[in-house]
C-alpha cells in the first residue's frame, strides 16, 4: 500500500450494530443524565467497535471483505451487557462498557485482528476495550445516575462501516454463525 498514491480513501471500522430498541433505551438513559459537557454521539451511530482501520484505499476494500468473510466466527449470536459508565480522559469520551467482556467477543476481535495483519493494520497493538461511546469532547468526571446502566447489545452479525462526515454507512456484514455451522461440514 503506497502512501504516495492518489487513490481515494475511506475511513473504515468493524463493529457490532446497536439495534433500534437498545439505542432508544440508551438515548433516554443518557438524556436523564442531563449532561452539560461534550457532544452527544448521534443515536443512529451507537455501535460497539471491534477494530478501527482508519483510512483505507478504496481498491483494498474488496480484499478486506474477503479476509473478513474468512474470519472464524463465534458460532453463536453475541450478547454484550453494557453495565458500567466510564470516562476515558485521554480520548475525551464518555462510554458504556461491560464489567466483563464475553469470551466469544474477545475471540472474534482476535480473529479479526489476525485476518487484517496482512493489510498492515497493526499500528500500535492496543488492548481491545469494548465500549459504546455516548459523548465526545467530554472532560468531566463520571456523572451520577439515578439508575445504573444495564443495556444488552445483541448481535448476530458484524459489520464493516464507513465513517464520513459524522455519518456511518454499512458497507458489508457477516453472520456470526458460519455457513459450516448452518449446513454441510466444511473446513474451518
């Protein structure tokens, strides 16, 4: 991948989508916090990032999708309980996080990271920290809440998203139950 090419770039990331019902519930809960700092993430953008890729050449997207299609998936839908509110000061974000990340989620992220290695997406290896971002440019302590968070994010697929001017668009998605598990025996 040449940095000097003038190939169009897209800002990409893999994520689990947040369905309409939990999105509404999380948005209502966030409103009840009456936050006076930061910029709220648009409700339609709620998601749980699996892997951020950054600027990717358009010509590479088909190969990325092929690699993602070959990722060893958990074989079950994922269930992530977002039950803790936290502030990540370095990034200036208010986030919902799970007290404990499901092992299937961690295995999926690891498999995805391995699949993306040939494309050079291993900048600085970071520990995966599952989260759903509520606010950006947030600089205050963790706010008090009348009711503790307990939102369940369920996913039966993972998605490649494009981020463009604050809007996210799904480019491709893959089921978390492999074709092998749905029908005939096959290689893993």
